[in-house]
């Protein structure tokens, strides 16, 4: 009976540590997907503002249908607050919502600064200025995506293996 309890305990420790490794390694993939969603949002903004003449609140609502990550929830929060009876400025709402969603997003501080830059110019400048700013930020996002991919390929397996090995070390210590 005692051996059975030990085996169950060992299995639980290994499973728990492996799950921690999987969760940590998954954050690298989530970051890449979130950066891709931000880039998609910018492409939608550029097309909608310049070609269709759509306003920012409409773009925020419609772009959510094309996004799949936590960025969608962020944009939904911004959109909902803009639709309130007495909304603050988009830049202020954008900044506040970044703070609310910062821990749910897998983005780094640099990524969050780029996201904050988007909120500072959206809907405040002319179409040509916005197009230039969108191109500049898209270039930054491309660089961030390259960095994120390099980090993912370097660290994803390491984090997964560290979870498993950490579990094995715990098991050995407890035996």
C-alpha cells in the first residue's frame, strides 16, 4: 500500500512539474501569436482608415473578428470603453487597458511600448501620417517577431526539459 502511494505521489510531482514546463514554454509561442495579431490589427486599420474611411471605434469592433489571442480581449475592452456615454480619449483608454491586460498578454515590456505607441497615434493624425506610422510600427513588430522566434527556438525545449528534470530532482530528493 505504501509503495502505491509513493508511485502516485511521484507521478503527481512529475506531471505537475512537466505541466509547469509546458506552460512556460507555451508563453514563447503565445508571444509570437500576439505580435502577429497586433500586426494584423494594424493592417486592418490601414485598409479601413485609408481605403474605406472607417472611424477608429468601428475598426476596433470589426477587427476583433479576425483576431484569436488575448489581443482580441484587449481591443474589445478598448472598444467597449469608447462606446460608453462619456468616453475618455482613445489614447488614455488605450494606456489604461494596457495596464489592465499586461499580465494576461505574453508580451515583453518592449512589445507593450510598441502597443502603447499605436494608441497614441490612432485616430489623431491624418491618413498619410497614420500610414507612415503604421509602416514604422509594422517594421518594429517584424523585428520583435524575429526576436521572439529566435527566443522560442532557443528556449522552448529548454523550459520543457527543465520542468521534467525539476520534477525528477524533486522526486529524488523526496525518496
